[in-house]
């Protein structure tokens, strides 16, 4: 039998055909149209809240939004602000984070880039707003107001409207057609409900009067909902089908657990729990069937409110490492030298005041912060300067 002989021109014509056939085969074998959207997603970084970052005052721990790799490495403070931050939520494309922040006596919804840049207040109201969640197309953000009603607004903060009176902790379904949320049901327990995206068609999914069910989270394929079920002071992570059936306890642990979030590929669930060595809150991750719980944060800080990023199509620049202000000693220096030393140490010059002193005129006699303290980058250090005895 003769072997197949192909001349150069024929070979050139065959190559595109072979490439096309291989491409089609890869699409079919790789999951094509029958695979769920969740199975195609890549797991990005976890956003969470921690009080283990730098401090803006020596005696005050501050809640900040951090991110970390799925294995717990690369923890980075991205919000870096004196206001208390809470409830981070990744945008569907993985490039932005919505979160709550204390502003004066109220909490507002903010948005920032994945690296913590361009922080912007979306709500600016006198109400307390928290627990934001993005619509799957990234065009809108749902959030709760005062823990008693769910509002929705465009992603730029415009067109704000009340969607579901009485609801809190909203979670948009992956197809954008439904919103799961918690609602207080008489006599006084919380249940997981689901409603249409326009607020109509409320349906109680959990129907369990003996417990409090909160913080729903959809799986990436929309077939399951994870949530927190609390009896007394201890919570467990449960999973149920999207219609409320098949409610299953995944954690079964005496410690208090809550705030579940699914990995984008649907294989894991991260959550917060007080299983830390000193009873502090840590971020754990386990398989979607409840097996193999692993502590990701392993820190003496309180780490809560995880949310899992879908890895963006275009890689986002990693957050910069956290800079700090190491308060320098400036007593005895002239004002100009003191200013320079303060700025070189990563701090900012605060109020400069003058007072009578036996020290030489123009020398620093006191400073507002103790030398050697490590605080957040840019914290202000004030000084008192001698004006002599005259």
C-alpha cells in the first residue's frame, strides 16, 4: 500500500482545516454549551474584612478590606482608610469592589478598584447602608438600608429605589432574574426568601421557624444557595437547592460560622468562623460537600465577610504592599528638619503650634505621637515648637 503523498501547496491548504477541526474538538470536549457557567470560571482572590491592618491611632484597631490568594497567601490591605469598612463584594468582571464604610455616624456604600484605587461614595445618605451585591451584568448594585429594606441603584449610584421592604443581605442570582435575601418572619425569626429581580414574587425558601437563616449566597451555576443558620449564638453553614429543598448542614461545628461565599468554579465555599486559637474570627474554606475545612487566614486578627473574585479576563495589577508610618523622634530638632524627618518616615506633618519653653527658640519641644509606633501611611504627627521665654 502506498503512503499518502502531499505536496507543499496541498499541505498549506490542509493546515487551516486541521486547525479548525482541532478548535471545534476542543470546544466540544472542553465543555461547550452544555457546561454550566460556574464550571468555566477561574477562582480569583478573596476579599474580606480584617482588623489586623495598620492603625490610624495607636490604641484603635480598624476594620479594613483586604484581599488574599485562594490559598491564603498575599494578604494585602486595599481600603486603607480611618473609616470602618465592611461587607466587600467583587464586581462580576473582578475589577472592582463594592463595600460599606462608616462615614460620620452613618454607613455608606463605596466602590473602589481591585487595588483599592479610586474610592468613591455611591450613596451619601443619612441612612445606614450595607451588604452590597452586584447584578451579574455589573450594571446595578443591591444593598440593604438599615437592615430593614433592600434598595437597588445603578453602579454609579444613580436611580436609587427601594426594591424589597423588610429584606436584608441581598444576593443576586447568576442569571440576574432573582434576588435571594433574608427577611424577618413573625414571631421573630429570619428566613431566606427569593424574589424576582423587580421585587415581585416573594417566596420563603427555608421555612424553619426554630432558627435564624441569613446571608444567602448563590452557587455560580445558580442551582444551590449557601446560607447561615443560627440557633442561639452559634451558626453553621448550610446548603440547599435553589427551590429550598435538600437543606444540608456542611459544618456541624460548635464554633460560630457564617457569611458563606462560593468559589467561582463551584467546588469550594469560604466562610468566617471563630475557630481561631484565641476565639478570634478566621476565614476558612471547605469543599462544597463540607469536607476538608482549612484555615486560610491564621492570624490573631478578626477576619470576616469573605467574597470570592472571579478571575478577570485581563489580569489586574496586584495590590501594592502596605506602606506604614513609623513615627520618628523629632524632639530637639528645628521645625524644618522635623518636617523632613516626619515625611521621610511615611507620616504627614500635623498641626504645628508654638509655646513658651526653656528650649532654644524654633526647636520642637513635644510631639503628638510616641516615637517608634507603627501606624498607617500618612498619619499626621503634630509638634509643639519653642518660642523661647519671651
